[in-house]
C-alpha cells in the first residue's frame, strides 16, 4: 500500500512565485498546514477552522530568579492555551533556549489534535521557559520552577490547564510545580500537573508511556503491512525516554535494533544491538557512542536501509533535503514534528508510510489522563493496569485512524488529523459560540 502525495509546499511562496524551502518550517506553520489539509477533506464549518487557527490565550511572563552567586537573572516564560472545547488544556512545559511564543502555540495545537485523536477529554496547550537547563544548578532549577508556577498560578489547575514534563523538565520539576501551586492554594492538589513521581500522586508507567506507545504503534503498523516484527530491522534516532523505551520494547518483542543515537552520533550494529546494555540518556547522558564499536552520524542513521525508522529526537530532521534518501519502508514518528511538509510529500510520492506523531507518541498524554483520573479519585492504579489500559487506548485510536486511512485516498497523517478534527468540530458545533 502507498500513500497519496500531499499537495502543500514546505514554505510560503516568495515574491517571484518560487517556493522558499531554505528554512525549516516552524511548529506553528506545520500545525496550521496540517489543519488546512485535514479540513479540506471534511465537510466542516469554515468558521470552526478559522477559530482553530489561533490559540485561545497565550500567557507571557517574566521569571526572575536568584542565581547561586547572588545575582538575579530574568527569563521569559510562556503558556499557550489553544483549545478547550473537549476539556481542560493539557500539554508539556519545556526548558530550552529556543522556546518561543509561536513554538508554544504550534505545539499546543498539536496537543489539541493529539488529545482528540486519542479521544481524551482534554484540549491542547504547551509552554516553557527560554533557558538552558544544563546551565542551572538543581537549586536554581527549583527556584525557576517555583517562580514560574507562581506566575502561571491563576491560569493552571486540575480543571483548567494541566502541565506535564517536556524537554528539559522531568518528574522532579512537576513535583516542585505541584508543591508550589498547592502551597498557594492551601491544599495538596496533585491533579494540577501530571508526570509527577508516584510517591506524590504520579502514575506508574508515565515516564515510559510515550516510548511504549511508539513501540505498540510500530507493532500494529508492521502487522498492517505484513512485516513480521521478528524479521524487522529498526533504526531509532534519539535514545532518551521515548527512543530508549521504544527500542528496548521492540528488541524484547523480537525486532532487530540496528542503530540508536544521541546528540554525539549513532551506534550501528547490523547484527543487532542489545539495547538493555546501552544506557538511555536519563541513565547516563550522551553515552551511546561510548558503548559503540561502529559510530555513524545521526544523518547517516536516517538513511539506513532498514524496515522501520523511528525519529525520536528532535523536530524537522526529515526534510526536503534528505527525504529522497530515506530507505526505510515505514517511518514511525516518535518525536514531535520530525517530518517537514515538503518531506511528507516526497515520502508519500515514494510510497513510504509515515505514522504521525499525534498517534504514535500519544502514550504520554494518555497515561497523563490516567494519572489525572487517579489524582482526582485518590486511587492509584497498578503498573499492569496502566499498561493494559494504554494498550487498549492505542488499539482503539489505531482502529479509528486505520478506518479513515482505508476510506480515503490520503496518508496516515491525513487520516489521523481527520479523526481528530472531526471530533473537535463536532464538539464546537454542539457547544456553539459564546455571543
């Protein structure tokens, strides 16, 4: 089976009518293009599409902290709240130097689509602070988090907006945020964030969930394309929480993991890597290449002749420049936005199936939903129940997307966005527009 090519260009037309593809598209550009493309395939009120082009609110705050040397430094933080028609806003908080308003808006839109494709009662949001967390001590990071929580306090809450970990943040960050919010509220409020340590209301299996969902969707996609998992070769770009957990599960289930990578490069073993023996980024940062006999670049990893490619590191890594060289038959998006629109068109024309991020890596927000349920009910679930419930949710989402894929002449991404947008549009039509 092949996918029909997409019609969008990667960038806007320039003044002379040519297409400028020299710069990678932003998350906001990509999210809007995908919205337009899905809307074209559905009989949706154009006024709803117009509303979904924009976030409901974007909060920009200054976050001053005292550094360990006594100096004060001021950072900028954002929280973009895109759409809440199906429930409270939901999405991560990232600490990264390149955090911007538009990035948060675009990623917040993706969270709206992701929650809808999983049929979760949440809307989409995203936020963060423009800071390099590697340059902060643990105490400075705690002070930054607590001050950021105070700045956002009126705009988050268990029934309003529920943050979660993202790049540069982790369960400890969420524990600090939850504590800061709870102290101001005068009561312990674990449901204000997800991704916390289990000892303070977090869920078992939350950290592993995005990687587990990537592995589950890889298994389902291989079954769909009659590719036995035990005969499949897999390359995974990124060996953090998503990539490492996906690689280890697929390895356990019989696939041959031939390449894994971190920021320094990739380990390449054509006969297969014993993934459990290679520490993830969380276990030992930037250690992959030190365990490798053969090291290749991250760019080379993307073009390996494998059955399955899992980009699980950063966005915009599969581009117009390298899409023709992608040799995998199946791409499973572990990262958010790893494939540009131009690359999507090229891969589609070549018959390379791309399973989109809003389906493949949705295990994180799905188990966050489970965590939220546990928090508001004050009743913890076992790891076995979490994993069983996650598998059931991923199967249901896959079935819905597969049904759309088979009914329409389009891509898996088109099908996923159609599922998501139809659910969001139905909710908007039911609720109407406040006068």
